[in-house]
C-alpha cells in the first residue's frame, strides 16, 4: 500500500432519494431489491479520511433518474474547502444550460463540470452542447466525462464512445478534460484520444474490480506513453480509495511466473503522487 495520502479524483455522494426510474431499477436488478447506494455524506467522509482530498461529483441526469443536485454537493464540499472540490453537473438539454453552469461556479463555488452522455441521453457532438463547452472553457473549468459503458439498460452506448470527444478537444484546445474509468471497455480508444491532446487526461476509477482489464489498460497506457496522464480515482461508492489502492498494487501478482510485462513501480508511485489539484487548476 502507498505510504502517502492520495488524492481521489472521482467520488460520488448521494441519498437514495436522488435515485429513481431506470437507474434505480437497473441497480436493483444488478444488486437486489434491497440495493442501498452507500455514499451519504458521512459514508463519504469515512471513505476518503485517509486521502489528501477528493473531487465530489454532482449528477444532473433526469433521463435515467440519477440526480444529485449541485447545491447538495456544494454544501458538503464547503465543509472542507482545502480538501474537497465539487464538480457541478448540468444536463446540456436544459434551457440556458450555460447560465446554470456559470451560476453553479460563481454562486456555489464549484470547481468543474461533470457530463455523462450515457445517463443524460445526449451525444457529445450535438450542436446544443457546444455553448456549454465554450462556457466551461471560458470559466477555465475541467470537464469530467463518463464516456464508457453502464449497467443502466436505457443508457445509449452509441453516445458514450471516447472517440466522440476528439472533435471537442480540437475545437476547444484549452479545455481540460478527463475521461473517467479509462473509457471502459473502449480503453484503446480512450488512450488514442488522450495521447493526441495535451489537455486531456483519464482516470483509473471503477477498474479495480476488474483487475485483468485494469492491468491491460495501464500496460497499454505505458506502451502509448501516456502514463503521466493517468489520474488516481476510486468511483466511490462502487469502490473505496483503499480498495482501489489494494487492487492497483496487486496487479503484478496476476502475471507472476509468466513472461507478461510488469507495471513498473515508478509508474504507480508517480500516479499516486500526481498533484491533481494543480494539474486541473482547482485552486
């Protein structure tokens, strides 16, 4: 385990009242009718207690019934402003979406934008979205994208491919963007996009429960030379920071006794030591 306190770039808080419709139904199918979304504020505090800090994500996805209000996140992160950094979420289809984002930043002191096409049911290249990207660039906000798969049946996979972000990165070269979960299962696609653009990054969150996928993703990132654009994240509550660390340090155990490559220790240590707050301009 790492001896240093790590920064978790990908965490959630929510009450069960924030879940409804397709998201809740899919969660109950996956984990049983008594499914509990274990990421209340107190549960989050306990999970990140060993971390140097964390990004906490709002979610504005009425299309699938996953709505964690910006105000809820802002109220929590205000309790520890030097450690916790809230990201607003705005459904791009909302009227005056750009204005809503600006209000969340200037009035609630949130620090970034979370977008999730598979939950919000929009395509990243829809014309209606571009004013929101322009506002994020104007406000110098990092954008966290859930650009990958999901367990929610109603979530449109065709809108969730990492390659869809390439035209956006070309149109807004100063916009810092993070592709969550290495865009799983489209890891190679994510790496291709991240390698092209200086202001694009990706995180390893949610991969700890799939160690073979995580191992291959990090090996590919090293082979493509983007290992210094990997950010540590857990996707709490689906995994805790400590669980993700254990998974990360255990990856090489799978290939002991084989000729498969090892993940170099310096790659892991640099990722854990990365100053994500400074890198994303959260201060």
